[in-house]
C-alpha cells in the first residue's frame, strides 16, 4: 500500500515552477529519502504532502485522501523541519507538553529518554536555544510522535556529527519496534544512506529518480586508467561523467555487469563502486568533487 501518491503534481509561485509534473509513490511502512540540491523543490513537495500548500495542478493523495484541510489525514501526520517556529514565550518543556495534543501516538516516556540523549535544556526559551538544541528538540518530537506518516525536513541540520548519529540510531531503533512511514529530506546522503529503503530525487522541480535504494546501490561504477584505455572501454556505454588529468582519465558508467568489471580489470583499469551520494550528485548535474554541492546545502529548498 502507498502512504502518498502523486500524479503530475505541479506547484507554481507566480512565474516560478517549484514542482513540475511530479509523479511518485511513497510506500507505507518504509523510510524514504527525499533528496535533491538546494532549490530543487523538496520543501515545497513536503508542504504539499502536509496540506500546507495547494497544488496548482495534478492529484496528490495521502492515505487515499486529499490532505488539504483534512483532519482525518493531518491527525496521522507529523512534519518537522529545521526552521520549525514556536511561540516566543515557549520553553522546551512547553513544546513537549503540547505534542500529545497533536499526535495521538506520541510517547512521552520516549521523548524524556531522547531529551537525556541530546541533553536539551527544557527550561530554556526555545528562541534562546542554540541551533543544535532547536534541531534536537524537533528531532525528539518527530521520533516520539510515532505518527503514521512522519516527514523530517533536515530537522537535525544543526546537530554535530555525534548527535546526528544518535538521531539515526534512535530513529532506527524506534522504527524497528513501531513501524511507520518516514520521509527523510537530507543533503547528507552518504551519512543517511543505510537508513533509506526508497529514494526519490527531485531536481529542478522534476522527479528524476524514484527507486528502491537497494536497486540504486551499485548501479554505477568509476573506471580509472590511461585515457585511451578508458575511452576504449566506455565506448557505447552509458557514461554519466568523464574527467581527465594528463594521460589519466576516469569515467563513471552505469549498468556494468560483473563480467564488464572483470574485463575492465583485465584491461588494467581500476573499478570502484559509486556511492549513493556520488550517483545522485552526478545525476543532478553537480560536481562530485565540489563539497558545496552535497555537504552544505541549505535546509529549505
């Protein structure tokens, strides 16, 4: 069954098309990665799924119904984003006290354990918390909500590497015990890759990948060697990118079989697997060697 199904969904803001004829399905009971570069349309897509925006055209269903102004749907959804805003007077404890009123499956005991894990100062006003503390607060609500559909739009972007891994571990632990549908928007693709069961990539408002994560892993390889040998090997193949430094060249190629890789090695070429992050960066036109492409993307798109 599908938790979310979109058919040619388009969202425009004046002359800007943020989402362009997007069709995809998010299966129930899986962790799906919604990936893409800054400005690709990820946050707009999440706003559409959670009924915060109206689609300009197309059809979008959440649990089989339109989400806009639909309490039956929205009571089953939790949407947490890095830019989450709270009333100025709210302290951390107020946020956690209000959460059960919005999420019927919210687990307060779990939230308390997560507060200890992330060391969040609940007595501090949210507006005076550090970026990391606010991110942790959002992550706590997102995990403890146990909502049937939980959307996490870079809620952990302010966390350091150690805290992010705590987030991944706690999310997986609770997901294993209480399965639900999770949509995770992130630019830290390699870091989150092991969590993802399905991958949806949006680029320029269009869906360019909608596949099982396992099917994507290992679908591309990079071959490195003398320029002439590399060119001879990749001739007629699906070449995603090429690079050359002097007489040494590399090419990223899709669809190499085990036999193809063995032939490349026999020809003196080095063959390495392309990570999920590298694959997505290449498919969306980024420079895989430019860290800005995939490690400092802003949280909203």
